[in-house]
C-alpha cells in the first residue's frame, strides 16, 4: 500500500497553458540587513499600510501592489501622502507551458492557479476602488461572487495540496493561508470599513504572489 500511495505523488511532465501575469509591486526600500527592513516595516504598519519583506534579493520592503500599472500609480500616490517613498517594481509570473506534477492532480493544479489569478485581480481592483475618496462599499453581488470563487478555489487548493510531494505540500499550505487571509480581510472590511483591512488584504496577496513564484519555479522544467 505504501508503494502505491507513494507512486500517486510522482511528478510527470505534461503540458499546461497559463499566460504570464505582471504585478506592479510598490517597493518602499531595499535594505542590507533584516533589522533595517524590520524598522521600515514597522513604520508602514504604524501608518496602517501594507508591508512585507522579501529576503530573496537583499531585504526588499513592499508597501502594496496592483495588477494594473495605473492603479499601482494611484496606490503609490496614496502611500506617498503618508510621506513614504515608493518605487514601482514589476514582478512577472512567466507563462507556463510545461509542468512536472502528479498526473491525477494536473487538472486541479491548473484550476487552482487560474482561480488564484482571477481572485487576485478581482480583490486588487476592489482594493483600489475602495481606497478612492468617492468609493462605495462592495455590493452584495460582488461579495457573493468572491465567496463563490473562494469556495471553488478552496476545493482545488485541497486537491492540489493532497497531490503535492512532501517537499511542496508545506509551501502550498502557506500559499493557501495567505489567500485565505486576503479574502477574510475583505469580509472584515464589509463589517467594519476600515482601510487597514484593505492594506492587510494587499499584504497577504503579495505574500501569496511571491510564494507562487517560488512554487512555479519548483514545478517548471528547466528551460521551459
């Protein structure tokens, strides 16, 4: 039994068609030490803004993002009103054409990644809309849409995490937790329309995007 269970998690090379995605991250600074980055993060948090640290290439502190450059400029202006500097950095998720993944979980993985992109685009657009001075609250229709999308995505997420190798399963669990946090932050905002919840959703989505980058790199054959 152990042998058959293990074989279910053996990755096989197969084709997958997912277009590239560009995200425009608002970089608050690049620091040489974790301590300096933590200080910058603390300032952002104190002002109720989003803040995450990416330690893959120096210690980069990000204060927000958008999947649309114009909206990124709007968010950048909002952050600069708090006397904080930002620089727009493009984060690209390359197009996926081939992937190494257990065969029976292939369809779920494709649906999971597509669903993630769709939810991020929707939540990101709502964030910038709700941060505008003349904004209205989210309609019940949009909230229902988000809940339905999230429920469908959660089913795919469970299947993907189950199919994953032992090495990748904990990484996927982190991705799922950040996506769940971003959705929960929107739900909290509808009960208590405080902008802090919108920035919390931003931070969680940025964490998801960076983790997704590393995940795709791990399951994409070299040279694809």
